[in-house]
C-alpha cells in the first residue's frame, strides 16, 4: 500500500494539477485574444471585389465617358470608402474598355480630349502627358507606361468594375 | 501629393515636376456657440474639397497641411504668419502658392497676402457623403482645377 502511494507523491500530484489548471486558465485567457488578433484573416473575402458603377451597358458609347463610384475598403480594422474613377467606352469590336484615369507619370487624373490640340487622346493636365484611345502612352510625353485597365464583368445589363491592372510600358 | 512620408518620397524624387502648392486655411472657434455648425462645416467641407483637388492634380500640386487660426482673431497677425509659410514654400521653389478658404473675412486682407487667395463660398450640410453633395463638390472642384491650370 505504501508502495502505491510512492508512485505519485503529494508534491508531484500538486504540480500536475496546478500546471493543468494553470494551463487551462492561460489558454482561456489567450484564445480570445488570439482570435481577435487574427480576426481579419478569418473573415470571408468580401464580395465587394466587383462594384456596380451605375452604368448600363447600353449607355456605353464609343466615346469615353467618365464614371465615378465608391468602393468599400477594409484595411485591417479601418474601413473607408475611397472614390474610384474610370473612363469607359466600347471599342470597334464592341468590347467594353474601362481605363484607369490615373496618369502613370505622377498620378494626376487624365481626361478624354482634355486638350483641344490633341483630339482623340487622353490628356494629363499636369505635364501634358498623352495617351491614345486604347490607353497607350504617346512616346515623347512624360508617362512611361499605358493607363491601367479595370477588371470588368456585366450582370443584368449593368457594368461591374473590379481592380485596376497595370500594364507594361510601351 | 500630400504631406505624408510616402508622397513626400515621391515628391523629393521628382521635385522638378512640382511647382504649385495649396494651403487650406481653416478657422477655429468655441465662443459663438450659435455659429459652431457653420465653423465646423468649413473644416469638414474644405477637407473633402482639398482632397479632391489634390487627387486631380497630384503630380504637380503639393497639398500643404491645414493651417488653423482663431476665427475672430487678429487677421493682420495671421497674414504675417501665412506669409512666412508662403516664403518657406516659395523658396523650394514653388512658382504658384494658393491659399484656399471658405472664410469671407480673408477677402479684405487679400492684398496683405503674398500667396494667391482663393475664396469660395462655403455651405453647411449634414450629409457630406451623399451623392448629390459629392456631385456638387466635384463640379466646384473641376472649376478650381481649371482656375489653377490657367496659372500654368
């Protein structure tokens, strides 16, 4: 009987129980904290990848028109609604083209036929950068890359735009 | 460009392309409680305003941090301080320095300022984020951008 007692001494027993209980308590404290810290990672990716920009496909012409819309941006805990802009038109094949208006030089907003001297081109007011209708930069002007194009899809006759994809320099 | 680390690195890398700066000046007061709404909207609307202007012309225009002053304070004193700001900016060199305000009180002190004063009539709104208001601001921004470009 005394041998059996020796197998787990009082000291060991107390050690085990205390470590066990302590471990549970620590885990109970840390788990919610950890959950909280990595919460944004666990959130399902937002559906907001594509946004309805409020333009019906039938209203898109071969002349670029400016559309402004807002996206919901969640950066960790910080939510904001930054504005986005695109120039949208149909090319000769009837495909929809959506170009980012952000000049690839220093980031001003370009406009279609923004200069009377250069019809049928996108014009950057800051340093006279120019792009042809398909968004390719005109050689000899400051920009070194074409305008980015937006990811797009059409649903129920409405245009949805996603991310702007940069293009390689010409 | 805005006065942030990221933007200023870009600015320092291509300084030769920047020749225009804009200083938003914003009044502050607590003494006239009846007019608090009017005063706060000057700050809120102007912030949206200058952010939009900066977005349009970010490659050539530097947005200076907001300048605050007491709404019913001594404008002669403030004009002197503002001229110090203008001097600091001009020697970089910036060819065009604009001061943007919704406070009509500055119109009378325009001649004391070294920078170009752009006074715009402000407005009060509870729905700064509504589409109509943003549409309106965008329209006004386009006009101001046109004005700034006429100096280039």
